[in-house]
C-alpha cells in the first residue's frame, strides 16, 4: 500500500505529464474536488476534465511542490503552477481566450487519501493573482495626493 504522500506525488507527476488517464487513475470513483469559483466536481472523469482544462490552456504547464505535509490520510501541498496561456481556458464564468502571457501562481491543495486513491481534493489559489498575471484585471487606481 502506498503512503498518502506517494499517492499525491503520483497525481502531481501525472499532471506534469499531461496524462489524462494517469490523472484519472489517482482518484477514487467517489472522489470529490472543490476549487475556487464555487467549483465542486464528483468522480475521476469530472476532476480530470478540470485538470485537462488547465493543461489544454497552458500547454507547457507544470506544478512544482514547494512543500508537502502528511498526517495519516491527509496531505497538504504548497505548490507553484507555471505555464503560458496559449489556448482558451474554460472556467465556471465562461471562456478566457488565450492571452499568451506567462502565469506563475502559488496555491495549496489539501487531500484525503483512502485505499491508494484520492477521495477528497480541496484546491486553493488566488484568483486575482491569476487574472492579474493574465492581464485581465484593471490596473489599480492611483491614490491622489
């Protein structure tokens, strides 16, 4: 039986390989994922579809785990996502056309593991940071003197 850290490392490697079948294989049939934008996904197919949406929009995307912590069946990853936005990104509020900008964003993912599979996946990242780096947020207003 794999450790909880080994299971999540396999998921990260599958993501970095842009391998939908391997991503799906890391999730239990009844897995649930929650992500920013009130995203709630159930099952490996839906979760993999979400991941592939990012991977298709950022064809050179990689995730680097900066630190990982495990306690029993729980794992926390602090990570950096890097990639070039070279295709449309479909999100809960619609499609974002390719901006051709580089994104370097930090986030946290909290997992629960059971039977060598991910059963819960809670993704947290700064949506404003993502939109700002993609050039989709207005410039901050300057304070008047």
